[in-house]
């Protein structure tokens, strides 16, 4: 059995930072702490670098099948491991959408061949696939994704009877995109009347306004409370929505909330220079909203941090407002963005680890991952807080080839990523072939 010893690392795990060695055998953490070096073990001296559990990004759009000119499972999972993200949960708004168990199996088959990171997939809800939602199991999907607001793809669930039935009968967690479509459509009509087709990008935050988010997210929370359902509200973007959620540890919650790194990083002042590059749904909003979201992360009102990684080509993003698609690529740089905020005193390392590794594992019941514990699978990210990373075109791994962070220097670096006990990224060098595994989900 091959053994790997990561020596002299500073392990960030379960609210503590400890200087310990990690002995990995058979893909799992065999020993945390000192002890003899087994004969034949490969030894890597980390010289005080920090070791984190591999990140679990609970919201990505890797675009396969159907939109592989933008991204593929192979390209974006490779970007993920280069950024310390070892597992991801991929959204169902593909072409065709992933709304039945046959489509889930097809996506898994692609990932089994091509994914560089561990993978799980959502089953998408529609107004007409209630029997699929009732029949799907934890062995087939991580959760049910409900678009309670129109976004990329034609998967809006707006039939109140169907929503009641989903929240009343789903056995998997329900994850929602919450925006009120009628409010958005009316705002689009007014914007067209004022500007024609050339609506300024700054209007995105007004068209997809705070009221549209609150009206939908409050409806989702009410449905979950009424049915005792497990609800995870994705990508909160407003201060007002935070009143719907309780602070405290995730273990005691049936209703949880996620924030994405771009809503913690940008505010609406950046539409002036970045335009469609930061056009996303829900929209990036005010500096006050951003500050409230950051505070909510630190108060344990927001439970999970993710990316909503959603690449489009630069050519697509160059269109005018109504034709420029929403979404931006982030999975390679999420950890670095959060570490930059750590440097600014915004988040502790322990908080970053809790929100990007521990809590996603607990929320979705991901077996043996998300923590650095003896017996757990060795998915790890090694970071250097004394180095830096400049986001340039030649550094970007996304198939779309661009990032809204281009030209920014982030004051840390992902040095190494370990996946299932094997080093898959090491100072720029990547594994020659994909070795991602299917995630195993257990009922919570």
C-alpha cells in the first residue's frame, strides 16, 4: 500500500490550527500527528504551509452536456483542482436539462471518464416531473434544484400546486434559486421603454432587484416551514433576505443559506468597469448588501460559501444587455478570493474552512469528506499565505479563457491539491489523467 507523509504542515480543521503531520495510506488519512515514517513512504515537507480540507463547491455549472463550447466537465474540474476545490455539485440546467434519472446517469458516465475532481449532480425540477422528484434517491442525486425564478435555461417552476407538492414530498434536500420572475419581467419592460435594447449594465441590479429576491426567498422559506422540508437557499445577494435565516451551527438547521464569493467581493459600482463580466443572476447589488452578507457569514447566518461558477465565452459576454448571458467563471479562484479577504481581516481561516468544506459535507451528507479526520478520504488543499497569485490569461484554466479578476494580484497561492490521497496539482503541474470519484451521499 502506497503511503504519503505530509510533514510539518499547519492543519486548519474543526475550528483549530495545529502543526501536525498527516500520514495517508490507501487514499485515506491513516494518522494525524507524529510517529515513525513507514518504510517506503513518500515524504513531502510542507515547511509550515497551511493544509485545509479540500473545498466542496456546492454550486457549479460545468455546461456539459449541450454547451461544451463554453466549458466541459473535464476543463472546469481541472480548473477546480488547481484552486484547491476537490469536490463539486453540478447544476441541472444543461441542454437538454437534467430532469430525470436517465439524464443523471448520462452525466455521471461523462464525469467518471473525465472529471479531475469528485462529483455529484442535482436533479432539476420542472412543472411536470414530480414523479422523478419523488423517485430519485441519494445514490442518484445530491439534491433537487428548483428555479423559483427564471435564470439560464427554461426550468422555471411557477405552478404553486407543483411547488407545494415538491416541498411536501421530496426526500432529498431542496436547493432553490430565488427571484420573482413577474417582477423581473416588468422591470425589463420598463428598462426597454427607457433605453431600448442598449440597457446599461448597471441597471441589472435594478432589474433583478432586492424585492424580487426577497419575495421569492420568503416564499421558499414559508413552503419549507409549512412542510418541514430541508431547504438550502442558494446565492443570497441582499441584506433583507438575511432576516429569513437563523444564526447557529448547521447541524441544527432544516433551512440553510449560501452566499457566493462574487457577492462578497464585488458591488454595483463595478458594473462601470466590468460590465457584463459581472452580470449574474441574482445580480451583484449594493455595497451595503455586500457588507451585510459578509457579516452574516461571520454570524453563522450564512452556512455555505460557493461560486455558482457559470462560464460563458468572451464573445457572448460582449453582447448588449439582453443578449449578454448571466454568469461568471470562479471555481479556480474561490479559495484565493477568500484568502485575500482573510488577509484583509474579513474572514478567519477557520471560518473559510467551515463554510467551504465542513458545512457542505454536513448539509448534503457527503460521506468521509470535508474534514481532516483519521479514516476520512484524503482530499486536501495546501496553501501558502506568504506567496501571491496574479490572475492572468496564461494562469486561467477555464475553457472560456477569461476571469473577472484578470490583472488582480491575490496575496496567497494554492501550492498543492491532494485528491483521494494522490497529489493531483503541485505548483502548477497537474495530474496526467482525471481521477475524480463519485461522491457518496447519506441521508442527514
